[in-house]
C-alpha cells in the first residue's frame, strides 16, 4: 500500500470515527433531555402508552431493515466505484423495504381490528407507524458503505433536533400524548426523504426498476443478517417478556432500568464497528484493524469499570431513588458489556469484513437458541428472577465471543497482511 493511499485511508477513518462518535453522543444526550421531560408531563399511563406503541413498531423496523444495514454496507463498499451497480442495489433494497412497509401496515390494521387494547389507541398506533416508513426511507447502509459517515451524523442531528424542539413546543399536558407520536414520526420521515434526495443528487444514485435476479439476490443475501437480528431479540426482548410474566412489576422495572444502561454501553462499540466494517471489507488491512481494536478495548474496559464502580450513583442520577436497587443488576451487566463489545468488534468488522458473514451471523443464531434453552431451564426449575436472567446474558455473550474467536483462529484471519495474504 503506497504512502499516499495510506494517509488517505487514515484521514477517512479518522473523519468517519469523529462523525459516528458524534452520532452516538447525540443518541445518548437527546434521550437524557426528552425522557425526563415526557415522563413528568405525560404521567405514567400516557408515557407508558407512547413507548408501548413505539416498542411495537420496533418489530416493524426490524422487518423492513431485513439485515440490509449489514449486508448492503459490504456491497456498497465493494461497488463504490460502479455507480450503475450501486443504483441497482439501492433500488432493489428500497423496493423490498416498501413491500415490507405494506406488510407491516396490514399487520397493524389486523391488530387494530382484533386486539381491543390496540383498537382503543388506534390513533396512537397509526401515527406511530410512520416511524417505520421514515426508517425504511433512510439509507444509512449506503452512507456507511461509501464511508461518508458525516451524512449519518447530520441526519441524526436534524431528526433529534426536530423531535426535541417540537416536543417542547407542542407537548404541555397528558392530553398531548398523540402529538408525541406525530412528532416522532415526522422526525423520522423528513430526514429519510431528504437522505433519498441527497443520494440521488450528490452521489448519482438513480432509481430504476431492478431485475428479478437482483431482488432475489438481495433478499437471499440479507436473510442471513435478518435471521441474526431476529435471534438477537431472542436474548434481549424475550428476557423482558419472561420476567414480565413471572416476577412482579417493580423487579421487572429494576431489570429494565439496568438493561437500558447495558444497551447504552453496548452502543459505545458502534462507532468502531461502523467505520471498521466497510474499511476492512475494502482494504483488508488487519494490521491497522488490530491497532484500533486494542485502543477500543482499552477504552471500553476503562469506561465500563467506571460504570461498575459508580453504578449506584449512576442509577440514582438517571432514574431516581425509587430505582436504586437496579444498580445490583447493572453490576452484573457490566461484565456482560465487556464481553459483548469485544465480540461486537470481532463480528462484522472483522469476520464480516473479511467475507465470513455466515460465521458472524451463526454465532448470534446459535447463542439465541442456547439462551432460549437456558430460559426454559430456569422456568422448569422455577429459578427465574432478575439475577439469574442477567447471569444468563453473560453466558450468552460469552458464547458469541468464544464462537467468533474460534472462527478467527480457524481461518487464520488475525495473521492476514495488508495485501490480504496470510503470514507464514
């Protein structure tokens, strides 16, 4: 690799890291402003209704994403110098997403008809539905694949700023809870539509009717990633579902509070994963990957250690005195976080970037199966509580990490040189 190209790659990596890091900061800071405000203005009942509707829409977002945020990144990264091919890929993905949006709308309509609780709040659910549409429009996979992360940061700033500003203007009492759904959908739709325009205007993406072969290829290739993402929900959302059935609401609240911080800690790996995945796929520069990986792990260990030490204070500041007991669960999740961020960085940035996407996906799928078996065992032996479920999360994350390390050693990925050849 010549020195000019090496300097260029370093500059791109640095710019993308700054952009994605800013995005993560935005994703963390804005909820710290809006959630306390909304919880106080709406009250427990309306606050719960709004976020219940949003949580239901997350399944629709998962379906419409269909793994494209992983599969398409690599395809755009490889084909970034072929505008015609990129337009074909882009058009195929958008068409597939719109098809899934229609499926989601049909499912929601059936739920409104047959589920009394949803029917009673049908306006809320239909207004919230448009976050699925906006998310389907938003081509994050494209900007990530061509390594222009600054646009992702820009759209996130616009989206959150719109939501924050409009919330403080229009949401003043409990009766304004429908405005929250409307504003949230609006904040998703506007950046999504503008991102499509930018992809066409700035990067020459032309929308066309894709071939049947390309549609089949995109669905088939992305289905592995989709299955992996569904599997992730097997050991995340399922935990809350089981606990909600077995333990009392107060204990479930402790678990949920700690889990939100655990999820936020896991999100710290996103900047590194998002910039390394397309970079490794394109350059296969494992030496540079190792340096970034080492620095990232050092950063995570230090950060998570601080959270572990001050877990009680963190819970008190964010949730208040009523939820202080959640700090005990948070301490358990700190161990899971260190394991999870390590396996995250060894997953799609390394295994996926080097072409072993099936192995990265299988690690999650197999872990999900084991996790479900573990939950069933806890149910059979009547040992389900917030602590055993949290410990099960550590076991599941450890399996993912172990599986990925095994594959990296097996394929000798760690010993690839900059030209993509293995060291002897």
